């Protein structure tokens, strides 16, 4: 069954890493409320949600997408590109070991799940300040024997590759094409974010709908006009920590309890 691992918002989220936006006060109660609404929506869309407890000393630990990539065959545990977040990987590995055999990318390689966009058997991996060429090389070496292809994508202008492009299904990418090298993506159809909403490229396509931040109505209109069903979700408080919609869960098929 579809499983979603999440982790509750840390009380330290006000000290989160920030790369591309200015720090603003974060209302913890409101952030938690929005994260809980996200978990409720995942459950409504058919996922069994495994909600891990908050980590008081790890400000960014709710972003469980970053420390691991889960495939049917194994889970790859990643050394995050920012040192303040490295301890998150060990904690997540404990939970993932209940579901998958584990493999590890090692330093000096760095890699974050936010940079990893999967489309079928292809993994497009962003080369960013968080994910380096050595991390991508090791990741490819681990997963290629299982029949996956890994393609590096230079990214500029945003935190992760999936801040700039996500896959909506039906051969379609939602993107801010100014922020990454589009050359590796030949053959896909594009929906461009509205120019007034440059951060609107991160959407979560799940169970026949596109879960999308309520704060980007113009881009939402563009997606909806092309026959995608869109489910808006208010993550405005979490966006102050540079949250998107993919980064707050790790989604995979669970083959055991
Ligand atoms: N605040 C998310 C990150 O920078 O990792």
C-alpha cells in the first residue's frame, strides 16, 4: 500500500536553513496546523501516513524528502549538503530499515532528495549547492544495477531542482525554466509558472490530483486549464521555511506491515 512518512514540525523551525528568501517570523502553531492538514490530505488520497515525532533540535527535520530516496528495491540514505541537517538522515534510516534494505551515499558526496526528480525509470538529479557531482555519481552507481538511469541537471536560482520543476503526469512538467538547464528534458510538455509566481513549480501529483500551494492562484489556473485536477492547500506558514509540497513526505509502496 502507498505509505507516506512525515515528521511533525520542529519547535526549532524558526532557525531553519534559508537559501533564497529572507527570514520572517514563523507562527509555530499555524505551521503545525498546516502540516497536519497536509497529512490529512495524504491520507484522504490513499496513503497510510506514518507521522514521526518532532525533533526539537533539528529545525528542518519535517522535510523528510531530503535525506533519502526510496525505490521498490532499496532505500538510499543521503549525506545532506548542509551540515546542520546531516543528523536527519540517521533518524530516517531507522524508520526506513523497517521497509527496505538500505544503501548509503558517502561524503564527500552530498545529495538531497529535493534535487531528485523521478519520472518512471529516469532520475533527473539537480547539481546545486546541496547536491554535488560526487553525490550524483555514487547515487547512480547504487541504482543503475536495478535498471534506473541518472541524468544530472545544472540548477541556478533556487534551492533544489524540484523547486524549479516537478512532474504532473501525462508527460507534463510544471516549471520555472529560468532556473535550470532544460536540455535534458527534451520530449516533455511544459506548463510554465506564471511570471509573478516564480516559486510555483513545486507540486505533488498524487492519486489523480495535483496538490498545489493555495498561494499561487495564477499558476494554479494554468494547470487547471489543461485538464489536471488541482487540490489547493494552504502552506503559507511553511513556505517561510522554503517548503514546497513534495518535501514534507516520503512516498513509496510498502510491501510489508
Ligand atoms: N529550509 C529547507 C532547507 O533549506 O533545507
